[in-house]
C-alpha cells in the first residue's frame, strides 16, 4: 500500500544561467556610421560563421529558442536579407552578369542596409542580434577572388564589432557530403565555379571551400573570432556555444 505522507523533492525549474546582459563598450571596425550613439547600444551582437553545410543555421535556430525561452528578445540577420537589394542581388547572381567588384559592392550594400535598419535599432532596444554570417564570409569570399584586403577592410569599416564571433569549421570533404545529403546538388557560387578552378563542380567545390577556409584562418588572426570544431554532433556544438554565450552575456568574455 503506497505511503500517503511520502515527501517528494520539488521539480527543479528549467532555466539557464543567463542573467541580465552586462553592458559592454561597442565600437566600429573603422569609420562606422555617422550619428550613432554607441553608448545606447545595450543589446548583444553574436555572429555565427561557416560554410553552407557547416550546421550554422541549425545552431542559430537552437540558440534563438534557448535565448527566447530564457526571456531574451532576439532578432536574426544574414546575407541577402535586406529589403533594399536582396531580390536584385539574387537575380543578378542567377545571370552571373556582374563584375567581382560590383558583386562585392552589392553585398556590402545588403549588409549596410541591415546594419542601419535592423542591427543598430535592435541593439538599441536591448535585443540579442544573431547574425547568420557577418562581414567575414563576405571578405573571405572576395579575398579568394583576388580582392584587395585593405580595400575590403575599409569597405567594411562601417561594421559594428560583434560581442562574439564563432566560426564553425568543417573540412571541405565533409561539407560536400552534407550538401549532397541535404540538397542533392551543389551550388554554383558555393562551388566557386566562377573562378574556373575546375570544370567538374565536385572538384571545384572542394578546391574553393579549401581556399575559403584558408582565408578564414587568415582573418581569424586579425579579428580574433573563435573557431568551433563543426565535425561534432549538433548537441555537442550547441552546448559549447551556450556556455560561451553565457559568458558573453555575463560580461566575462
């Protein structure tokens, strides 16, 4: 017969250690945007970088759920999401009609529009802004295509320095397997077919992604973002990102 007076331990509430985000000093990489009071940007900007197939978007979706579940308003930005030029950029890429400089400026315009109209207002409102890739992808791609690094640094001097940047590093050989498993095909631009590396798209993909990875490691020495081993399971990577973001939110990183 069961005991009626048996005491049970109360169930522990589900929560994380994230408290009210600690204030941090914001700054631009270069000249920035005019008229911005950096002291009023109380939110956090966190960028997750990585090639298609690195698990980047999956991790961001999990981070959004986790952060919002603990009371933090979030907003997402990423490449080709500007209402100003995203559709035109998509169409231009379909036709492969733009010069490399024009395409670079197109992407820079896409970024600048999101910075001014989404990222900065959200940070001012105290949001956590999650960037599904940031300026580093744009710079790495352009550097592979022979663009001058100094010119690119000046172009993206408008960019706000994120509170944290995580690069999900996955070897090209694993990226191509993941891409085929997901899409059953390779993307023209993600394969670097415009560079003439190889007539075979599979071979071009491997060569191009290796070149991009090399440029990311070069940029890491300048911008000091964290390289995350993207070969592990989704749960392992997510646990590491959560720990690191908790430190960022607490002002310990």
